[in-house]
C-alpha cells in the first residue's frame, strides 16, 4: 500500500521532486522508481544536505518512451516513486534534531498531497525514513 | 539508563568514601592551610561550564570539544575544597537546533553561534564542614576547531559510505521496517569501522573559551543565593599524529568564598589560577594521559601571627587511564603527585582518585 498518490496532469510540465532538509546532522537521500509489475526498485538519484534544498526533475528517460516528454508523464502512470532518507548524528548520545519535507510538484502545484513531512530528534547513529507513493 | 547512572553515581561516592583515610589528611589541611593536592586537578575544559566553576565537573574526557545540542549531567565528587558534593547541570547549545548543515558549513557566524553553549548547574555540600548550596551559570565558546566533523569531508564521506553499504546490504524495503533495518545495519557497520572514524576526529586544533558566574547560599535556600565570584578559562588542543593529543589549559577563579574549617561558620575569599599541559594517547583501546600543572592560590586570610598568608604555589603531575566500560561510560583512574612550595607541609605524596562521567564518544 502506497503512503500517498501523486496524480499528474499529462499535459502539464515535467514534475519536480523537492526535498528540503533541516537539522545540523548529515542527511543522505535516495530516490527510486519501480516499473509496473516488476517489483524491482531502480535508483534514479541520490545526494546529501550539503545543499539544504534539492530539486530533481523526474527525468523522462526513466519512463519509457523517452520522447516526447508529455508522453513520458502519461507513461508514469502505474509506476511507484520511492525514497530513503537517512540522518547521521555527529554525537551518539545527544539527541540531534532532524526534519525534512518531500514534495512533488507540477507547474508549482503540489501533486503529492499531503507532502511528506517528518521531524523529531534521534539518539542512535542514524535515523532513516523509507516510503513510496503511487504515480497516477 | 537513569537508574544505572544513579547507581554508578552512588558507587563512585562509596569508593570515594573508601579513600577517605587519604582525604582525611587533606581535610585536616583545609581552610588556610589546605594543600594544593586536595584540589581537583582536572584542568581540561569540561562540557559543563557550571560544573567546572563549582569544581565538580563530571566530564573527564579532558578535551576542548564542540558542545552538544543538549546535555544533562549528574555529579558526585570531591570538590576543590575537599568537600563531598552532589550536583546536577544542564547544558544546551540552542542555536545548533536552528542551524542547517549547509548554513553551518557556509557561514562562520552561524557556526560560532551554533557552537555557543549555555550552562546552568547547582551543587549541594554533603559534609558537615560545608553544606552550602552553590549555583553557576556559564557560557562556552568554540573559537577554532579544525577537526570539526561537520566540516570534514572525510567524515561526511565515511557516512556516505555507511549509507551506501547499508543500502546494498538491506536493499530498499519501502516502509518503516525497512528503515529500521537500514538503521540497524548502519549501527553495525559504524561500530565495525569506528576506530578509524574516531582517530580521524582527533586531528587538528581545537580552541575553546568559557566563563561562568557563581553563587552560594549557606542556608541552602535558593532565595539566599549570593554572588560567589566568577571563573574564566581557555583550552587549546592539538592532535599529534593519529594517537597522541596535546592540551594546554589556563583557568582563573576569582572571589570564591570558602569555608574555613579552622573556624566553623567562617568564610574567606580566594583567587586561584591554574595552568596545565596534558598529553593524551592510547594503549590498545584504553586512553591514557600524562598531566602537569601549576596552581596558585591567594587567600584573603591572616596567619596566626597576623601576617598575610603567602600565595600557595604547587605543582601537580598525574597519570590518568580511561578504560571504557560501556558505550558512553568511562572509568577514570588517576595517580598523581604534588610538589608543594612548602615542603614541610606536603613534600611529595601519591594519591589516587576515581571519577566517573558520561561522555561523548571519541
């Protein structure tokens, strides 16, 4: 069962994934997609919070057919979009704060409703969040 | 965990009481003739400025390090005047909570404020000689830290690799259980590779400074707290290679009121100054240190013939071992010797001290 559903306008511009990462700890993110009926996750992007805000265009090359882009958006239907976001603390016994907000937008409008937001503090070496949404 | 800390705290107190025959000699010299060796010889910069000012710092990982977002400390200790003291302190670096890693890495101003720590602590005397309640508020600055892990691309690369290995080992179950499995794998991998990580963290210069105001209530009522002087100190450390670290520390304490054991109920004031050097390294997995320090104390107290007491000058050398008991628990064993100015009073002696502290991992 998907955490959320992101519904795109097939005639709109390419969707953008926006991840903002707060907190002073190190944050590493991975974005993955899964084609319909495959069960296999493929990583399409990864990075960290040396930049607090990351914007990633959902590259049409990961959704066949590759061209034109509007067709790529149509072809996204049935795919899953997943994320793995991990915060690493710099001291193991001190509660370090974390927060992140994940949005998927199209034409500056949220298509993932509601956006995924987590915040809190952690005491262990790391704190991870895995999840996915269905693209329709 | 709290119960464990309390149990250890009590155990340490019992052990310290077990050493009281040695300290009873020191107690006999309290007040106007107190030997320098009965003072705390921990000349590091503890995490809690309040506790160092009150002389009961539970932090004995004696390095100038960047503060934590929040820390609470308990202490059972023999303070600088040889009194049994119990205390609690809270330390916080509030600006750290509102700073992102990107801001921390790119702005020296944000970095300075993020590393500014505020401290509040109280202690209560447990002996009949002095049962006063004491409090302190302090502030701690990190002026320079060339081994700051948040700025160290090696450390970030280390985390990056941990993440990559964990993803490869556990895959991507896209749910909460998958996230927990990833965290468990990261913890396992980090422990496996921790030695390399810790050694990398000890390189470079760290320079810190701190100051604190102190208060005292002889009635033990908070309403009766009165100004009891202030303290200021600075510390500089440098990693000499991968296993040895040198630390220089200078500390002053002014207008401190001390109970005169020769006149019950009487207080006198004193100014004290300490300068010390420490070399800290490893023997296997156990941290060891050699320390040398000079202490100077000026007391506002007359001798029996009416003359002013001379400045009490003493030198201290010590050896410290810090075996790690559990994840965040270190046992500190010290053997030290005092070289006092007045040889008739002390000469050269040896004592042991046992301390405990919940500390940040190396």
